[in-house]
């Protein structure tokens, strides 16, 4: 079984620093002696880093999202404040948009997308649906691999630049007995077939 390539626990950039180790150092800079006192040994430090890397990756938290969380902590921190747990740190870094409800919206709207009737509450949900796979959403469930992939797709769109939802072209509505629409459709088909066979017309 191939090991998961977790970016939080792998060397990054030209300097080769390991992101989760840098995060540990940033927390030490924020909380000083109180933070270091929580780790009686190098082993305890490594356990924290492994737990943090796994949870950050599993929840789809990017480096930029953690940077914003650290800035929030820096602004809020007061003397004597207890350092956050890994779970609390991850929750602080996560976007405010609820992953499960946005997944439900994506499933519902993806069905309407091809008909030009989809309505999106956020551009991030639309683009996350595109990244995840509109066809895949039809059978996806908010659990297991589907859940992890959706959370990562949504997190990427929320933490980066996200353009607006493209304006959908209204779908052509064909009604039974609409002679003008039928003639236009047949005319377009005849023209397409004429182009395919060159000078020989196949539509009489």
C-alpha cells in the first residue's frame, strides 16, 4: 500500500523545512515557556507534530489557512492563556463555511447545472464542485474518501483566489408541437451533415 504524501510532514521549499516542525516553532514563539513545558521530551514533540500533520492534512488545511490562524492567535493572546490543542488549532484554521452543508448544496445544484438552473450560495462551492467532479457528485456521499476530497477541494477554494460563478447560458427548451424550434433543429442538423460529407448532401 502506497504511503500518503502528506505535505505537512514533508520537506518543502528550497530550504527543506518541514511545515509541521515550523508550526511547532511558531507556537513556541507565541506561548514561550508554557508551550515548551508541555513537551517533556523530543518524543512528546514528535508525537504532537505527527498528530498535527495528520489532522491538518485530513481536514484539508493549507499553509495559508494556518498562517491566518496564527495571526488570529497573536492578536487575541493574553498573558496566561493556555495554548490551543491540535483540534482547537485546526478548527481555528478551518474556513467558516460548513463543509457538509456545502457538499449537500453541491450535490443538489450539480444536477441542475447542465440545465442552466443551478443557484450557488458561494463561488467557492461552485468551483469546489468543479474541482471535485460534477459527475462524481451524483453518487458521492459525505463520508470516507468523498468527504476528505470535498473538504480539501472546498478549503483550497476558500483559502485562495476564487472567481465568480460563470453566467450560465439558458438551456434551449423544446416543446412538443413547436414547429419553429423543430425546423431550426433540423436545419442545423442538415447543415452539420452537409459539412461532413462535402458536396454530397445527405439530407433531402
